[in-house]
C-alpha cells in the first residue's frame, strides 16, 4: 500500500483550520514543529482540561483528500487544512488501517494511534458538517471520517508529493478507535 502527501499544514495557535506550508518538520515524541498541538502530553484543550499529564496520542492529524471530494459533492466548501489536519493524503484509505500501523513519509515515521472524534467546532466551521463526516457501516456502527491521529517515532521533513509507505503491525490487527 502506498499513498501520497497532497498538502501539509500547521498553526501555532489553537485555531480550527491550519495553514498550508511548503514543508513541515516532525519532531520525535512531540509532533509538528511550530504547531499548537505538538507536545509529549495532551495539547488539545478538552483533553488538557481532563488530564494535562496524559500522553499526547494526537501529535499529528492526517486526513484523506477523498473526504474533501465527497464533501464538495454534498455542497460543502471544504479544502485541505480547513479541518485542522497536518497532513492531507491521497490514495490511501487511512480509516481502514489498524492501530499501530507505521507510515514512512519522507524521512519521518509516524504510528497511527486512533481516529479523530469529530467535535462541535466542525459545525461552527460549516453548519451540518459534523453529520457529513459521520456515517454508519453495514452493521449500523458509527464511522468517523474526520481523519486519523498519530505519534512521531522518527523526525524529518514532509512536503507535498512525498510517498507514504505503509508498514502494518503484527496480526491480529486492532481497528482504529477514537483517541
């Protein structure tokens, strides 16, 4: 399995959307250099309020560009960086990958920790968007489509066009769950 990086983003502020960059630098154990969500412990405001000493399992947010294609077809104006992701991908079904999957992107390596749980900020960005990034599978289970979260194992620079090489963890696989 291999995909590509479509775009990279970061924001030094706790803003909802992130800004396009030529490159981002991943720092082991912390996340994206210069991004408000970088840190060894939780940086997302709701998680800091619960337990500021908890490990940061959300150092890097990845989102598949195919979701933007789907949303545009449903009349939402949503584009890379708008939903706060650091890395926008194309050609890789991120949501189907198991927990513990490692992705080699450029010179960096990250490990998937779980799914992004869509929050109320999505509807503040565009009314009705939260429902649009949620779905139900054939068994009626909730499907969260707002991307995946990861931690950084090996640092390095990432830019648009970089290949994404997938390294699956040992079986049995555990599906991604919200983190």
